C-alpha cells in the first residue's frame, strides 16, 4: 500500500515539475544560430565526458590538453565571421558566462600541467560550475 502511494506521489511530483514555468531568461536566436550553439553544447558535454574518463585513467595532463583543445580560450571566437554566430544574439550576461567558461577550461588545463590532482579537480569544478550557471540562467529558442 505504501509503495503504491509513494509511486503515485512520485508521478504527481514529476508532473508538477514538468508543468512548472521555466524562469530562465529566454535568448531568442534564428534557427541557424540555435543549431550552432546546440552543436557547441554537445561538443562541450562530449569533452567533459572525455576529461572525466582521462582523469579516471590517471591521465591528468591529457585531460588538460583535451579541455584546452575543446573548451579553452583557444576555442573562443570559433564562429567569428559567421553570420549565424550565436554570440551575436547573446545578452552581455550570457556572453560573459560563456567567456568565463572558456577561461575556466584553460585554468583547468593549467592546473593539470602542475600535476596536482586536488588542484586540477577544484579547477574542473570551477569549469562545470560555469556550465551549470549558464544552463540554469538561460534558455535558447
């Protein structure tokens, strides 16, 4: 009886959450810009997965190299000159969080070069905090 009630309560809670108003700031972009930003977000998720995998294998320096190559400051402006560049449609606040993510990825790469795992993990948390902050504050349509 309790299990059935609990299952019903969970279903009801999920339904309420699914219907809750999305309070994130809407950033309107043309379809081509939406596709580019979503492509970049998918690439970032794949990079983060690769970074964690390399850390699990004890490959600290390689994890940092991947972070810089895929997410670091060296990747800033990759859509420069493209008329569909997502940055053209971002608010200054969204653009700044994006920039801070790139700087955090480079900070992680720098921390891995020193070779101290605790410092590298703290820097990785700084990177994922930037990702989480942006996704918590903004949505794209």
